[in-house]
C-alpha cells in the first residue's frame, strides 16, 4: 500500500527503451516523483516479483504492463 509522504513505486514492464523513456518523461512532466523500476520482459518481471516476494526489494504500488 502506498504510504503518504513517499514517492510511489512503479514496476514498468516494457521491452521498448523509447516507450519506457516516454513513460518516465510523462511522469516527470506531470510533476510525479515516482520511482520507476523497469523490467524489460516477462521473465525479467517475474525475477523482480520473485525478489519482491523474497523481501530483497520493496513491492511496487503500481504495475504497468505493455501487452
């Protein structure tokens, strides 16, 4: 759950570098201070989710998938 006072964490699953940069730019232009963690494909996303389940990295507040 998102906590007040800290930037939201977003897990972006996006294989296109250009599209990932576009999402980041849109967030910045909107004034967002969100932390974006990018996974390049489904396998990378699953590895990150495994790391989250293991407690190695903090869970995201939002997952955005390019499908």
